[in-house]
C-alpha cells in the first residue's frame, strides 16, 4: 500500500442486520482516498422495497419518505462495483458492511468482490488502546473529526476516511522499535493491516529519527517519566470571602455559578485541616462536591507543604479528578498542582513479565491483538495502570498474567510504573487513590500514607463495602480446573510434558522422580474432584429442606454436611505436589548448564503455576477448614452449569474495627473529612458513620442544593399496584410490565427500570418482549443483554427510543445527564433479599446482640440505595425527569414515610396507574 494506493471507504445503512432474512440497504456512501487525500465522494439512497422499522428511522434519521423515489440496489450495483475495483475496502466494521454488500451483489447477479480490506475498528483498537469507546461517533469526537449526523452513510463514510488518515499519521509517531513489533505480529489480524504497518515502518526507517521521548527495555519502547511540575513557590492565600472564591473559580471555569453551599463546604474542610479535626459532610447532588473539597485541599497542601490524600471508590471519579477537575483548578490558580495517582500494585504492568510474553508464540487472535495494544500503550502511557487498556474479554487473560504482583528487586522508576507512582506520590501536593489502596496500607510492609497532612474520603458510604471486599476470600471451581489444565499429565502435552522432556534431555531428573511428580498431580486432581462431589451432595441434601427450587443456589457452608477428612485430603495432596514441583524448579535453576531462553520461560511458567497453587492452598484452608465466627462463608452455584459455576465466598460480618485500625493513627495528627451524597437516613442518621467507626460526638453537616435545583423533577407513587405478598409473582410481573410499557410510551423511552431481583427483571423483560408492546423501542436488560454495565449504558444512550432494565449496580454510580434520561421506575423498594448470604449473616449478628436487624440494617440500607436511585435522575439544574415508585409499601407500611422523607423537597403525587400515566403525559408535554 503505497502513497498512491486507492482506498474505498464505505458505509451503508440498512433495515436490519440480515440480508438473508430480507433486510435491505437504504443508503450507501463511498469515499475514494488516494495519497491520503479525498478524490471522490459518492452517496445515494436505496429503496429497500419494504417499510423502514421505526427504531432504524430513529437511529439513522432516514424515513420511508427519504427513500420512496430511490431505485432498488440492482440499479446501482454495477457502478458501486466499479468504484471498488483496485481499491482497499475500508469500513468501520468490515464484517457488517462488506458482508452485507457481498450478499447484495450476489442477489443482483454480480460476482463476489475480491480485494484487501481494512477494518478501522480493528485498527483504532490497536492504535488507540486507551480510548473508552470505538464507536465511530465517539472516535470522531475524541479526534475532532467532523461528524454531523452519525448513522447517515454519507457523513459516516467521510468521518471514517478522516479517521483512517488520522490512524496513518498516528502510526508515523510511534517509536521505530514499536512499529517493528507491530508489523512482525500483524499477519494474524483479521484485516490487511500488515502492509499499512510496513509502509509506516519504511518511512520511519528512512527518516532515521531518534525516539527521544522513550526509554527502552530490551525490545519494548516505554514513555519516559514525566518531570514533576515545579510550583512557583508562592504561598497561596485561601479565598476567605465569597468574592474571592468567585474570582478564583471564574479563572478556571468561565461560566461558573455561585453555589453558597459549595463555598460553605470549602470553609468547613479548610477549618478541619487547620485544626486537625474530623468532619462529616453529606453533600447532595448539585452542591459541586468535588470542587468543594479540592479547593481547600490544594490550598492547605501549598500552605503547609504537606500532602493531602483524596480517596474515592469508583475509577470514574478518579479519572474525573485527574483529567477534568484538577486541570481546571491549575488554570484558576495559575500554577501547577503536583499530584499523583496511586493504586494497588496489581493495577500496574510488570514489564519483565510482558517482555517474557513477547518471546512466546501467540496462541490466539485475542493474545496477538492484546500484545499489539499493550506495545502501543507502553509507548504512550504515563501511569502504567492496566485499567487504561480497553481490551477484549479474551485479552484479559494476558493482562492478568502481566500484572505486577511483587516489588522489583531494585527500585527502577525508569521501567517500573509502580515505582514511578510511589516516587511521584512522595513529591506530590495531592495524592489521589482509591479506598482499596488506602485499606491495603494496613498490611503493607512500608506504609505509604502515614505522613499525610489530611484526608478527604469521598463516596464515604462505599468505604464499608471496600473494607468488606478487602478481606473477601473467593474459591472458584473454574480457576482450580484452569490451573490443573495448564499442568496436565504426560499424554496431554501441556506444561508438565514440556518440562519433562527438557528435564530428561538435560539429565536433571530421572524418570522415577518425574513419574512420582505426575502421580502427585493425579492424586491432587482426584482429591479435588472427590471434594467437589461431596460438596454437591451436601448442596442437594440442603435443598431437600427448601420448598422453593431455585436456579441459583446459595448455601452457608455451616449448613452442609462435609467430611473434614475429604477437605483435608485436598490440602495435603496440594501441599505434596507444591513441595515436589518446587524441587523441580531448584534442580533447573541450580544446573551449571545455561538454559536456553525458551527453557527459561518454561520454568517461569512452572513457577507461576506453583505460586498460584500456593495461594490456592491458603485460600482452601481459610475457606473450608477454618472456623471464624467473625466471617460468613457460603457457596453459590447455578444449576444450569454444575460443577463449573461453583464459587465459595467468605466475607467479614462487620468491618468497623478494621476501619478504626486504619484511621485511629491518622486521627492523632491529621484532619479527616468524610463526604458523600448519601450519608444519612431519616430515622437512623448515624447508620453509615457508626459503621465507619466515627465518634458519635462528631456532627454530620448536611449541605443540600437549593430547592430550585429540583424544579425539573417530579415523583409519582402508584397506589393501585397489587400487594406482592397477596398475589402470585406472575400476576405482579404482569402489572409491572403493564405499568412500565405505559410509562415508556408516554415518555417516548429514555427510561431506567430498577429491580432488586434478577429473576423478576428477566421475567418482566420476557413478558414485555413477548407482548411486542414495546417493539418499536430498543430494550437493554442487565443479565439478559450481553455486555458490561457501561456497555449497556452506552447502548442505551445511543437511541432516543430505548429502555434500560437494571438491578443492584444501576442504583448508583451511573450518570446520564441532560435529556438522556426521562424517567426512573422503581419496581420494588430496594431492600436486600433476606436470604442473600452476606446480608443474612449481618442480620443474624445484629439479632444475636439483642438488636433489631430490620431497623438497624435492612431499612437504612434500603433507604440509602433508594436515595442513590433518585440521584440517577437529576444530575444538573437543567435536568428534567420523573421518579416513579410502583411498590405500594411506600404508602401502606409505617416505614414508607422514611423513604419519602429521604427525597429532596419536591412534588410527590400518589395516584392510580391510569391517572399517573395521564398526569405524566401532561407533565412531559409541558417540560418538552
């Protein structure tokens, strides 16, 4: 592919995904590019000979009226074929565009098109491994490529052409050594990118440019460590008055609006830091919480030359702080803020491990692809944080293998990103970290956070969950089986077979010793399988006592009749295998003969497996053989996939003592600020702070947005829904489906429907889909539609007529600002299931102490989640939306009023469903 190479960049719009099922093209656009300049554009509507589905009209903005005068595809086929001749076919997802086009050529009686192809999805995923999304519209926005109407073929094709050119220019910026690795491994890719990489390589070699911005670890280019920004040394005077605060923030945020409660928050935190006090602030949505704590934190750090730590729970907030908020304040201050982002060691890449992976032959497309992404990422990343990489599910295995798990033998910030992060943190004004990393300081040999001048704990209510997760132990059947499969016996030709061949060839071990090691392996596998059989037998016996047979089974280990000797046998046989497998490593490493690199790598793989089994053995003993009353331990499995779905969980029942242990030393010398949008509930104000171990004498400062902030919000309580305890589940689901479909149609979509049960969600979605009452809407459902939470959210935002059904994780931490969300429908008040093991264990613990588990745990926990659910709706003063509660208990139960009182002071109407729908329609039309 030379400079004169012809590229045909193609985009099509269709009535659906399957030409075999009768779907047809409605528009095609082709952009011809040569010498990286556009030389021709072609676009036409095509008459599909059938109505265009409403959701396709919604997506593309192409209507039946637009195509009514167009001709069928056959009329354009020859000219389209002619445009493609001699060109490289380029599309943003060639699997769809080219395959659909080939099917249309075949239908028109034209021979199949032959030639090279480039998929810009594949190309951009490799070249921009840190991009959050590879949708064309998102990439166009990221790279400032004009895209006026996404999902219109003419605009999409043109944007794809400019995207291809941008990719070419990006290739030329890569270090030569990275380009060489890229080309070497590119022949296993799905589209013809190798020639493109080679052409860039030739140009790079001809210019003989030095890669000054990089250091090199063998054949890996790594971006140089950025110098620590220098402060101008001037002492900053904290802005005491409203006028001073406004003047400061307007420098960084031109349209900044005064929010008195935000300024009050700044002053409270400034006071806490200066007096080494502890302070708790509940700051509702609309306060501007992040700026509220950043301003005093930065000023205090600059004034005292002491670091301030900021800890959050979600990576989304970490990214927002680093990429958006702190740069704005730097602009306002007129000087840099020395800041460091510090996460747990396993977030970072281990360069030595990755370099060893490069020596092996890629075993799959996913591995090749992820290696290429990682090579380019290393040339760009400033942090080495693996979470920056946007890899496929299949590539995650490689990422997990190259995580850092141990400190380097010597500190080497030049190549080691974890060492870089530690070094940066020592020179920083502000250290940004997450709750898990902060909690890890309890068990870290060299504590990192013991010399800070103050702390802000954001998303404070989540610190409890982070502490639980910190001590969580998980056993997974599939993890054990995966490790067994990696070793294998001689006939399997896996790792043991390869090690055995080398050991015999180099006379390191005799046949008898190797046969004994294989025998130990077989004993270990057999003991494990016997234990799993006993485990399943115990589950079956426990199920006999249940009246309701469920698909997902959760059973406390204490309820299973398990023979201790069977469990001990696993522990014994694993230890025996580990001991003898370790001896094998010693024989190899003590050999006087130097090992070839491929043999070294085999031993490193063997060492990795031995280390993993050592960890697994510790987990096995801890989960199955220890009796700890402070922990709950339970088994989960799905009856559709036994034994593969077996997992065991062990979690602490209470973590207050753990949190106190971490913060008591900090309290003695530094200010601590706890803040969150949801820290209190009406009847149990200290529900969260008590669990955090905060002294009851410390007041909770509540800062709420001005009532006008919620002018666009309305709450409806549907008071004629059936009582779920008085009707069958199927009857209740029918009523829920009826209410949801009416609401969705009245608001034209843009709805969240929040459940507490995955089973009820799935049955409701199935019923709605079977009824076809929402056939014109795109339905996305957690646990039903494939993809992660964020992928579902992005898909939901892509369509105007869409509905998102979610469970627990959608109750909080999800932002859909502006017109993206019209309604949040709460199907049931978000009480935890009384049979959910972790909740049940905590409830039993409270009951055993003679306290009321409902008022002290179940109710406040549900109200916190309810408040978080409402928070999804109004994310700015310009947002408009309705919050609809279908659960009658909010009106009929005495505790229902507490849920209502937890909401901001807004209009609440209690209506039967038909009246609610009518009122909703009036409200929606007024607000549009």
